[in-house]
C-alpha cells in the first residue's frame, strides 16, 4: 500500500506494481507470495490485483532496470513538468525543456 497526497497519477500505480513485483524477488521470506496492492489518495483508493503483475510487466521492468543500471547512459526523457522545477539552467543543460508541448490538430471525434 502507498498513500499519496496529490491527485491520482498512473505513475503511482506503476510504482506500487514495481513493489509487488520486486518484493518476492528480493526477500526470500516472500518468495512464494503474491500481493494485491493499493494506492490511497485523500478521497479514493485504487486497487491493483496480483494478476496485473504479468510476465510482460516483469519483462518491461527488467529491461528498464538493465537500462538504468547499465554501463551505457540511459535514454533521455526530459519534460517541461520536471524541468520547470529544476534549478539547472539551459546554459548548463542542453536537454532542458523550457515550454509545455502544445498539441494541435483537428478531429471529428468531439
Ligand atoms: S533541466 Fe536538465 S537536468 Fe534539469 S530536469 Fe531538465 S533535463 Fe534534467
């Protein structure tokens, strides 16, 4: 279970899913145990069932860990949402994102 102070975010759910995946693999006391997870917000909660931790999810987490822990530099994914809080200026960071992306287009959907 993880308690959050902000609004519901998909990354909160994935964070708990990673815990659900990692604990049985890193602590022998939980090796044969599967967990349900829960993300709790101020006025709601989000349940994650054990069967959502699929082999595909485990594979993707493993690939991410190999990239993060590998000898090669991980791919960069800067975003305005993070850069706007970062004290590093564009003089020192060529990847800094200074403005929010604006998507434009036309659709008949709405
Ligand atoms: S400004 Fe550069 S260092 Fe700071 S969050 Fe953005 S990409 Fe990362």
